[in-house]
């Protein structure tokens, strides 16, 4: 084999081998499966042509026994490359040559049996001398084979013509690729003239088909680069929009929370105002009026508002450490009942405290007060528009390993769609509410590593079950005391 032919063969094997592996992986790993698969078939066919071309170049005019087989394989692979190229170029540049591609595939598929029947190539091989030395073996074509070659060459050139007609509609990547592919036009034309003996130059098919393979591969890789840049740009835009949405959502949530806080504080100070006005009227009508009780209630209400703000502050910063002590939940519940007493009058709401006086638990009294207070206020709000029984119960569930406190009401209940998201920020069951109260309840329980459960059905009231992991401390009555009570 001549040195230039051998160099061309090894260059083709290295180049096509890389491209075959590259586009096989691209077909598997990317969504451009069809395009990469077509290019994979084109490059495999091109590699086959390069190997056959190297075998058809001889230093002597005597053809080997398998020369006709090589020539037939070359014709078949060349035809397949022609059909694949038109198909790929049509898809890449959006040329709308669907009729042409269907026609080419229609005449390419029967080529194998036509060649086997001898209708495409005559079983005669000639050695064509080349001006660079050596001979190129070619099989003589039948009139049908010549027509096939002319059709493929015409389709090849027509595809370029249609691509250049869309030049201004192509982006910069496709224009660059079309320029590279155009280098293959003179190489393919020269090779056809050499094959049919019209000129005596070197076969340029390997160079021409290699140029086309590189150009097509370049297009796919440039497209992937372009898409990756577009993806990065789109991702940045999405991040910007996402940050805007987050900012807007936070602003909306902050607005809801602030409205809820203002609403709750308004209730506190309305209570103070009512107590002060009643005290003023009583003092004017009754000179012997003792205002100490009214001032005490006013003091409790303002302390309640102050504690509410402190609780909100601790919820946002969460810096306050637990101050655990032995706390009596029944006493905390009674204190809450006294604080919310003004809210229980109109309409009247009954509070029943079933928690044993002897029950003790290790907890932070502030957070336990926060829990009872907010659950009670929520229950009072729920019962205000309720026409059935209005009752709030404090209770507990006996358990030797955990302390389980219960707050239930006989109100309208909570809808299922609200119940599932009840402790999320800004979720509330009442008009004008902010959801802050239930957030504080959850916060109080979680500060003790506990959990909270909600049991509610529409029209059948709501029960909050607060489970603390520490065991209860219960002073059980002695046997003598039980006997005396009996």
C-alpha cells in the first residue's frame, strides 16, 4: 500500500473511531438521540469506505480476487452515506426536503438486492492509472448504476443549494458548519470524476467524506454548546425570578403576620380600655368603690400583651434557653382562664379544667403558659360564631412515660384542607387571624422536644393533644386515704 494511502487510512480510523464513540455516547446520554444515531451510522459507513478505498488503491494493475466485492461494498456504503447526509442536513438546517429524503431512502433500500443481481455493477474490475503513481480499481457501472450515482450527486448538491438559500435564516453556528461542509463539495465531485475515469487524480472520497463527518459532528457539538449556554442563561433568569417571587412571598407573609399581631394586640388593649372605662363609671357612682381589682386586671392584661411580644421575639430569634422546673399544668390553666376571663362573657363560654391538681411535669412555665393561652384564645375565637354548646376543656391522658395534655372545644371544627397545614406560617381558621398563635403553640411544644396532634371534624369540635417526652409526676393517694374516702 502506498504511503499516502496508508496514512489516510490510519488517519481515518483514528478520526472516525473517536467520532463513533463520541456520538454513540451522545445518543445514549442526551435527548438528541435520533440525530446522534443518524450521524453514528454515517460515520460508521464512512469508516467502512475508507477501509475499502485503501484496499482498492494498488501499486500494480492486477486486481485481487475479491476486488469486485470491495467495489460493490464501496458503492453500497457510498449510497448509504449520500442518503444519510441529505437526511441529517435536512434535519439540521430545517430544509423541509422531506419528499427528497423519502425518495432517496426508497431507492437506497433495494440497492443490496439490485447489486447482488448485477443490475448496478458489472462483474468487471478495471485498474485506472493515477498521475501520482499506482492504480485505482473500479467496477464498471451499469446504466442503472450510473443513474444512481447521478441521482445521489444531484441530491447532494441540491441539499447545499437549499441550505444556502436559507443562509440569512441560519444562526451563526449553522453558518459556520455550512461553510465547513462546503469544503467537501469539490472533494466529492473530484472523487466521482476519478471513479468514472474522467480524470486521473488521487481518490478524494476519504477526504471528502471525512470533511462531511467533521462538519456534521461540529454542528451537533456547537449546538450542544449553544444549548448549554442557553440553559445557563435560562437558569440565571429563573434564579432571578425565583428570588423576586421569594421576596414578594415574604413581603406578603410579613404583611399577614403583622396584620395578625396588630389584631391580637388590639384585642388586648380593647380589654384594658373596657376595664378602665368600667372602673371610671363605678368610681363615679360609688364613692366606696375599690379599684384594686380593676387595676389588677389591667395590670394582668398589659403583662399579657408584653409577654405576647416577648414570645414573638423569642420565636423569631429562638435564643431563649429553656428554664425547666416542676410545673403544675392545672395551675397554669387556671391562670390562663383568669387572663382570658373578659373574652368568655359575650357570648358566654364555659371552661372546664379536668387536669388533676396533683399532676406535675418538668417544663418551662413560660412556654406552657404560651401553649394554654394561645389554644384557649383560638378556641374562644372559634366559639364566638358557634350556635351550639360553647365549652373549652383542659384535660390529660394518663401515661407513665410521657406527659400528655389535652385542650378541646365543642366548636365548629376545622376543615380537613386547613387541618393538614394548620401549623404552617400564616395558616389560620378565623377571619383577621395571622396563624401566629398556633405557631407559638407548636414552638412551645417543640422547645420541649414534644409533638402536637390535632383531632377535628366539622361540627364536632377540635382537640389538641400535646405530647411531652418527660414522664408525669403524679402524687398518688395513699391506701388509707382511699379507704377514708370510701
